[in-house]
């Protein structure tokens, strides 16, 4: 194996989560127990410090038919709205004509926000069903994997290139990054949102490690990649969305001056030690402690004869269920709002997925979608008043 960023061949093990199915492989009844398992390990490059998976499940397997919809969650839609407004006000408010390309555009939720601001929009989405949903919602969407070849077929430059929660998925990492460089206007802005490895470590959010997430960036490691392609990070901000996300602002080298805020964030990151092996040793230890704590909670509630449902069926929830060894012995089902997952079963743990509006609530919700804690508690005030317990297996610090 060679480093996905710098091509170096020497690594150290960061954390080993065993063999698992890929987390978005929700199963039909006839596939239960037949799903393939793959190694799930994070290794750290000794040269550039990039944390990454050492095994790749092919993109055609993972992304051609995925069922995730970004518009399901209100707080995420609001986050996308705010992101679009910030980008427009900072960089393009005086432009009469402006355009945005969204890589991994999903159901078009992010592009809707730009469309409302007067942008010409185009999405590129690999999942056929999801891209069709976007088109029905009025968002022009190309059903394809984005890379240099796809960008050349599009054949035009953009003021904004957006990548929300997709830039760490990329099997064709350098082809995609080069395509962004080539088709981003001279003063254009590449807006990249990624799970922040510093936050994953601090929150013991090991469940954000799964096969779709090939890379786990910090500011240092993202910059190492961008600099190889004539791009540079000139500003960044932290968002609590997804339990800890960086919104990075990128352009061609020399197009914008690096902000003082970015410099301070880079200094804080360096002082935290999150790019060191010691951080991963501690992270692995805390993950084991978290496993013990969660299993003890579930065992206690089962002894009390409580009915326990999992809330949400996020991909990361399957990392947690499989690593903790949680299945039908503790949970009766997973409860979802996303109709695309109705009647399917979770990979590995084989829990049936039911739709929230069609069920009676349990005694306890074991909340796998912990990153939307605030929204979940607000939406379920009545249930909480009626005595339903909501347990969050991971509690983010920020």
C-alpha cells in the first residue's frame, strides 16, 4: 500500500475495528447473513501523517446504489443554507452571474440553497435513485462519479465547487483534486467540508470510521494534498455538524491571503498532538472503554425488561453496532425516517429497519444518530415527558 496523499509506503496502525461489512450495505431479507466483510483499520502515514484506511472497498460497490438522503435532517439542511449564504456574501455577492458545481450532490439539498441565491447549479451524484430525486426537485444532476474525465465532459469552469462530506470518500483522490484545480475559476472558491480527525479523537467518535471514509483529514494533511495540485487552504471554520466538521475555503495558490483565524487553528491543531501516534494509542484505548460502558448500559436495561429500539440507521451506526457486538440480543429494530430503508436489515447486526411514523415507541431509544442530538431531543419532547429514555452512546465535546 502507498499513502493516498503522498505515496509513501511506511505506516503505523492507528486503530483496528476488526472485519465489518461496509456500513451502507443495508440488506434485503434474502441477503441477511450473506453480506461480505472487509478489514476496517486506520493506519497513519509516517511521512505526511495522513490517517487512512488500508483496505478499499470499490466505489462502484459502495456508492452506485446508496440510500442516504441529506434532506431528511432539518439541522443539516439549515447548515447547508447557512454555508451557501456565507460563501455568497463573502465572495460573490456583487457578481451578476455565478455558478456552483456540487460533487456528491446527493438529493440536491445544498444546491437548492445556492439556487435560491441566483446561482446556476449542477450536481454530480453517483447513486442513480438519489440523483433522480434531485432532478425531480429541480436540481440539474449528472449521474456519474466525479473525476477528471467527468469534469472534462462538463467542460466549464465554476465560481464555487462544493464537496460536503464526500472529499474523504475519494478512491480517485488525485484525479478529483486535479479536476477541481482545472475547472475552478481563477478567483473561485472550493468549499470542502470534512469530518475533523481532531474531533473524532477528542469525542472518541470511532463510529465515524467506516469503509466509505477512506481518509481522515486534519488541516495539516488536507493542506499536504492541496499543495500537490496547486491549491491552498486560505481559511477554515469549525462546525459542530456531524459531531465536528471543518469547513475549508480553498483556491488557487496565491489567489487569497491566508486568514489569521486559519493560522490560529493550525497552531491549536499542532499543539493538540492529533497528528501523532500517541493520539491514536489513546483513541484506541478510549474506544474500548466506551464499548464496555455501552454494553453495560444495554445489559442493565434488558435485565429491567425494557424494550429497546435503535434510533436512526446511519452508516456510522453500523460501525458501532458491529464493533460493540450489539444486535437482536439488545435491540429489537432500528427506527428511521428515510423511506428508502424501509424493510431492510442492518449489515452485520441484522436488525430490521422500521419507519418512525409507523411504530409505537419503546421504553428506550439507543440513539445511533447521536450527532443530531439537539434536533432529536427537540423533536421528541412529548416522548421524553412520557418516560421514554434517550441514550446517546457518544457525547461530543463540542
